[in-house]
């Protein structure tokens, strides 16, 4: 049953050095506040997993939280590069960063297999690409369909130690509802051994909403109330994406010193939620 | 002529001509899987002009999005709020893209080779890249499974290269017949729109051929901007210049994406280079 914790205690209990951590969110509902708390608590050697590592993972990589990144598209959407990610891959700063990269379809299906309790998932993908060259991509193999003989890509199940997501609401028992663009958050939570959901607010009753994802309390480890916890990403029904911030991140993240100053002022010295 | 002069005279810049040429290739009522950046601009231009019933699908799970302003990211709230349906990421790839329900996949590229294969992963050696690009995203499976693929890229020898540093997404592989050998269900790229003209694959060899030039561009300029010995179609066409309506709609759309407080000036050249490289 999900335990209601404050953000500090939830991160302290659930996220450990060396863990494989999936902080999902497809542009929408990115768990920025939780990521900042992980940075403040000085976690190291994490394997970070996410389809679309954007500004949050750029910050965590630049602050040396990560040993490895498993991903499928690493950019600042509509703006350009992730400079801290690039600096790590191109120059090994602040430390070497191992990468395992997939396509969105491939990494998505790694989560699906993990959530399904299966050893792998199949898809029609990767064929003919450099990702499919022998020895290039971990957790990718090929299988022949037993019914049709078609050769298909197989991707190994992903089982993160902990999944961290942000949602709009939880009820008093810790059941969670999110709506709008839902990304791969449900699969990440169900694939993970532990899960933390930060929410905008606690409500007496979760009102049904079209296309929403509801995660029962017993399927979650911890819930923390963090209003604004997705900013500068957005939470449908609560606040909009701060596109100006994503544009402004470009010059801040280009320069190591300017980046570190920004993190000091806005994350390390910020008051935890 | 400078970009500023072109705009002042009400004429199209090369980038605008590229967007118009790509938009014109989309037919009303088609279902189009849209990448962010230039493809999204062109697809929304088509929807604002000759193809009001174009169905835009974004990999964030937004099906039938009808944005009034250009999204900065593929997951902007505007896309979800205006969509016919919003589905999860596993669903968009497994249920909608993979079975072949999409007519046109619309991709950008950092590098394109003569068989319309695409690199969006690295420049240089994979393990020691000189430029680390964002990577695959949805592109490999979009390129594999859509019935047709359109590509947009600025024409330069840095982009149109003899050999890719990394093959992120397959066009025609090593040439005609490779898609069939690889089991890729879609027909592959049928059009590459650039700021100089349009390239289409030779029906026999699958090699990209210059079939269309934009007004004022010469064959020599297109060949000089291509990193291989670019073939030119015998019946080379000249693109119709953008209509007043196309240009007006395109500029109206692009104005919706400028950061607040940056009205009028447009983007710095360096910034624009980053955008075109990364998408």
C-alpha cells in the first residue's frame, strides 16, 4: 500500500546509490522536483532510464548522479542539444557516461515486457539500422515468429529498481490518477520494483476523467504531495509548459561554470518541497 | 539576396520554400506521423492551406491534433487538448504505427545519404563522437512502417553526405530491393524536400535524383551542396513560388512559436543551425 511521505523522506527511502531509476514523462508530467531532490541528496552511480531524457536528466548528468543512461531520444525538444549530456558523452565531464540507446518503440517495449512479467517483447523494428549491428545494442536480439517465420526484434524486459513519476492527483489512500499525455508512466511503474509518485494535490475522491491512467494504492510504494512538481514541464489542468525556460536552458547549459552556478542557486540551495 | 530582403519584398526565404514544397506533397485526408521541428511546421502549413482534413499524429500519443499554434515539443498541451484521441506511447507505436495505419511518416535528418538513409545519432565515430545528436526517437520505426516517408533537410554537403556516420533509420539501405530483404513493410522515402529543391528516388535504383529546383536555384548550386555526385532528372521541374496565402499562413504559424519577448527579430543564425542539425 502506498505510503504518504514528504519528498525528502520518499527519495531517501526509495532511491539508493547504484540503482536503476526510471523517471518517466513524455514532455508532460516530468518529475522535476523529485529529480532535484535526488540531486540534493547526492545520489551517485545511478543508471538513469528514460525515453526522452531532456532538461531534468541533463541536470542530473551534469551533477554527476549518473553512471549510465538508457534512452531513445536525448535532446531539448524544439530547442536543440542537451549540452550536459553531450559534454558527458563527448568529453567525459563530469565523469564518463555509459550509454545504451534504443528507438522509442524498442525502449517502450522493454518497459511493456517488464510490466507484463515477461522476459522480452517483440516488435517490428531496428532492422537495417546501425543500432542493429551485432554487438552494438545491449538487450536487443532477433527471434523468428513460431507461427509465420517472420524475423522480429526482441528486446529484453526492463525492471528498474525504482520508477518515479508525477501525477495530478492522489486520494487519501494513495491511489493516483493522471491525465493528458500519459507517455509510458504506467508501464514504468508496473515494471519497477519500487515506485514513487509525486502529485499536485490530494483529493477526497478521484473524479473519472477521459483517457486517464489510474494506479491503485496497492500498486505503488510511496506518494508525495509536491505542488508544481513537474515545472518547467507541465501538468494538464494545473499549469502550462514553460517553453521560455526550455529556450533559456540552452545558454545556461552550454557552459560548465554557468550550469554549476545555476544548479547551486536553483536546486542545491532551494528549499525542499 | 539576403533573408531579410526576401522577407521585406514579400518573397520566400529558402527555408520557407522548403516548408512550402514539403507541405504541398501532403494530400487532404491523409494520416501523417509528424516529427517535431521542420516536419511539424510543414504539416501544419498543409493543414492551414490545401489539406484541412490532414490527420496529424504525434509520437507523444496525440492522434488528430489540430494545434492553433506550432508546438515547441511533440508533447505540448496544445496537441493533447486539440486531439481526437490521446493514447499512451506503447499504444502509439504498437497499435497505430507498427500495423501500417499511417500514410506518411515525416522526418527531419542531420545526415542523408544517396539512398535516403538517415542519421540523427552521431557525427563522427560512435564511441568518440565529434557531435552527439539526440538519437533515434521514433524515426527507425516510422521509416520502416509508414506507407510512405517524406524527409526534410537543409541542403549542404555536411547534411547530404556520401556515407552516413550512423544509420539511424533506413531509407533504401544499400539500394533497390534492400527494404524487402530487411522486411520493412512501407514503401520508404518518396520525397526529400530541401531549401534548394526536391529529390526523389529513381524507381529502378532507389538512388535520390534531383527532380525539382526551387525558383532562382541552379543545378550547380544543388550539386555543390550534395556530398555525392548528384544525378539530375531529365525533366527537371521548377517549383511554383509560394502563393501569397501559403507565405502568409507559414509566417503566421511561425510567429506563434517565437519565445515571448522575442517578437519580430526571429532566431539567431547559430540557434537555427542547432535546430536543423538536431531534428
